C-alpha cells in the first residue's frame, strides 16, 4: 500500500531507455564513483565499467555496486562506450587520453570532471585529434575532503553547479548529453569560458586549499606543535578542514592552474601585507574596518546562496 506510487515510478523508470548505455569511468574515486551511483539511482545508465590504478579500490567499487565490471584493459573498455568519464588526478589525464584515443568508437563522448579546464582542453585537443569535437570539458562544483570509492555517494552533486567550458569545435549534442547526465545527478548546469573558470577557481577554491595546507604546516612545524594542536578550537579545525584533502590531487590542481594560482597568491600576499601593516601600526580602527567589511561581504554571499 505505502510503496505503490514508488513502485509505479520505478516501473516507468525501468521501462525507459537509459540515457547512457555503457559508461566507462577512469578513476572510480569520490567524483567518478558518486557520478556512477547517482546515474544508477536514476536508472540513467545500463552498465558501468571502471578503470583504475588501484585494484583494491576497483574491487571495493564493484562490491559497493558503484561499477558493474572492472575493465580488463582500457583499450577494450572504451571501444563500444557511449560515454567515457575522466575522474583521475589531473596529472594522469594526458596519459589516459593518449592511451584511449586510438580505440574510441566513432560516437563515443569523452568528458572530464577535473578542477581546471584550460589544461585538459589543450590535452584533449592534442591527443584526441579528429575526435576532439566530442570532448566535453566539465567541472562539478561539489566534493568533500575524502577520496576513493568508499567515499562516493549518490547525493554528492545534488543542488550543486556543473560548469561546462565547451570550445568552438565542441559538438553541441555531446554537451547536451553530458549536461543531461549531470542534471539527472541533481546538478544545475552553467556554461563558462575556460580561462574565466580557471581564474575564478584559483581564487575561490585553489587558494583556500593552499592557505589551509600552509596554516597546518606552519603550526605543525613549531617545536611545541603537539601542545599547540592539543589546544585548538573550532576556528582552527574549521579553517583547516580542507587540508585533509588528497595531497596528490591538490598538487596536480596547483600545477595545472599555476599561472592563475600564482596571481591569486600574489593578491592574497598583498592583502596580508595590508593587514600586517595595520597591526604593526597599532591601527585598531582600520583593522576592525577591514574585518567588518569582510564579515559583511561573507554575510551577503551566504544570504544570496
Ligand atoms: P579520488 O582520489 O577520490 O579518485 C581518483 C581515483 O583515480 C582514485 O581511485 C585513483 O586510484 C584513480 N587513478 C589514479 N590514477 C589513475 C590512472 N592513471 N588511471 C585510472 N585511475 C587512476 O579523487 P576525486 O576527488 O574523485 O577527484 C578526481 C577528479 O575530480 C580530479 O581531477 C579532481 O580535480 C576532480 N574534482 C574533485 C573534487 C573534490 O572535491 N574531490 C571536486 C571537483 C572535481
């Protein structure tokens, strides 16, 4: 009785042809795994094949029902794929693209979930050749500081934003399909220029990660670090939460977005210098003014969210 409408809905969903027949995921971690789970929950994919670096992680992914199969080899896996998702640490992308390029089917769409966009566009242009038009650069703005298949969950992307950064050659039909998949995962989709994307995320994501790593690194470097850390409160914990993120992933993001991040760091250092100058000058009024302006900007931002 109570399950009736749900069962009807499930029946209708089961009868519908899935959006994606075969999905191949390179890197079945937090992002790749959550994408698979979200699409499975929506019955939007018929078969998910995982390709990975760690056999143990792939076995976990299969046991958790994230993937249906572990690929015997990457070339065979992509041959009849409808969609290939790259969700590996950024430094791995070039090698994966070079490896799969000769084996992609004529209709296969390749997309990615990477945190930077200019770099992957250049790599895809270089390695995919004539198939570059079916490469859809995308970045889901959702995540946690956890990694690996066991961190994946279907609701990760719900009510978050996906940014796609297609270029002149990108096939609009391929963009449409990739956007439809992420919408089914719960995301709203926006288009942006890749350079604008990289500058924006240098400021609002990559810089904060560097700051969090630096803050923990500084405090942990003192001789009495154990005592210091034993007395931390919510402030230190909250500001450094993202220093729990994968060092490999963040190394790659920093290097991949080097120019924009260097500019963001220069601007941050200038802001620090300003605050330091006010403190050195004992200018409490100006210090309070800058803190109040930042607090108000933060309140306005959270209100708009
Ligand atoms: P993760 O560490 O959870 O997963 C990455 C997976 O890739 C791991 O399982 C690893 O074994 C596998 N892998 C590494 N090298 C490989 C290779 N050569 N071939 C196949 N598999 C390989 O990381 P994640 O958080 O899922 O991040 C994946 C991508 O998503 C990154 O490019 C990152 O920039 C992007 N991203 C991450 C977040 C986030 O908050 N975590 C948010 C948005 C985008």
